[in-house]
């Protein structure tokens, strides 16, 4: 069919509301720096990462196993990660490369706080299956 600009009939929905464009931001879900707990769960569903790291320490000890939770975003979203950190009361924010920051929870005690939050406000995607195996 070719390019849309060559169509004889234009797609009407693209012409509607041209002057009323609404841009959405994750900051729309923050009220006075308070995060809606369901928003946080959904955000973790989309952007969060649960992982296990195996690191060889040395020849005598062997291996170190670490559990992590992290959210990596562009540095312009630092406010959101700081609000998540304040809401949960655990974790740290790290620079992670050019224009990238990471909110990370590493200790088992801190991870248990996140898991308790997930118990009250559960995930709904495939990540749910992986999270509950940590109990």
C-alpha cells in the first residue's frame, strides 16, 4: 500500500485531539511524594528485575550467592526512584553507566520488606511465579 501520507483516505483517529495532546508521566501517580502501592507493584511488574548472582570468591571459600532486586532508569527519573526508596524505606540508588541510575535492594532483610509489600499488592504477570519461590 505504500506510505500512509499517500493514502486517499486519512486515518481519522490521528487527526482527532491534535491540539489536546496529553503526555503521561510516572510523576502523575505521585501525590505529595506518596506512591500509590498498586502503582508501585505495576511499575515493578514492568521495570523491576529480580535476580540471583553467583560470584567465585576465592579458592578456599568457593562461591558467593546474592539475591538482588533492581530497577534501572534514565537519570531524569531519579525523583521516581527516590520516592520508591522512601516509600519502601530500604535500598540504595547507584549510578550505573552513562545517563543510567539503578535502585537496588541487596540484603535479605531488605528484600523481605519488598516481599511483604508484594504479599499485600501482588504481581499479576509471570514475575509472580519467580518471586514466590524466594519465600
